C-alpha cells in the first residue's frame, strides 16, 4: 500500500497561522480577533475558510465566539483534544503508522488471551475477506479486513488496545478506499492472514508477532 500525503486545507492553514500568532503572544488572553473581512484579507482566503479555522481553534480551546460581540482569545496553549477529534485532523501516514504498530502488539496479545468465540468471529471475517477479495468487491473486502483486525483486538483482552484500534480503524476505512484501486493486494495477503490466525490459534505469540510484521512489511 502506497502512503498518501494529505494536503492541509485552507482552513487548516489559517488555523495554524492564527494559532502561531496566539501562542507567540501577538494576541493576549481576552483580546478580540480582527473581523472576518480583515482575516480574509490578511490570509487571502474566503469567508468559509476563516469560519472553519475559527471553529478549529474553538475546539482546541484557544478561542471563544460571543454572539454579536466577536471572537476572543481564551488561552495561549491548546487544550487537550478528545482522541476522536485529533484523529480527524491526522493525515493518512500518521494514522497508518499507528495502526500498524497496534496490529503487531494486538496479534501477540491475541495469541495469549483469545477465547473460543474470538476464533469463530475471526474465521468468519477472514472468510468474508477472501470471498470479497476474489470477487473484486473492494468495499466489502475492506470492511471484512477491518472487522478481522478489530476482532483480533477484542481477542487481545486489552480494552485500551481495543479502543485505540477501533478509533484509528474508524478513520482508516475511507482512506483504504482511496489508496487501493482494486482487491489485488488483499488477495496476495490472504494466505498470510490465514497463517497469522493459525499462529494465534496455536498460541504461538512470537510467530504471531512476526507474521503481523510480515503482513505490514508486505504493504
């Protein structure tokens, strides 16, 4: 799978510029930002980009909008974002890297901690993945692939790993559609996934780790 670099939108660029001005003290806490027309002129963008940038910085806790009065600086440093909000801003490369790191550890933990019901679910999703891949049904193939890996995360017995993987996977599905032209790569890695599952069934933790690595290296 080839990595895709996601270009920042105009709103992201404006938000980054405004955030820099705020964090460097150009605007103090309580200061009112320039009007929308002034910001549009300053950054050379349209009204929608300015408004979206303001929303981004409001979500980060830097700004507040007071109806009829304007937009004011609340903080000089961003507040901690909920993970879901942060993932929406992440580019594909960041998400894919986190996904891959999680999948290695998940495979190892699944081999240690799975229960019988977990294996049944994983076999079902893997069979669906194979059927969709061979039929050339990319959306169904991607869905089954993600479901298989989520089931692996469930089998790991670690709820934090599961929550993290679900959060990342929710944002990866649309990217998979963009980065795969067809199901050929899924066909090529089907056997590797089946081998991974066999290692898990046999509770071969090191082999499961290594196979997960091999799948990732395959791309």
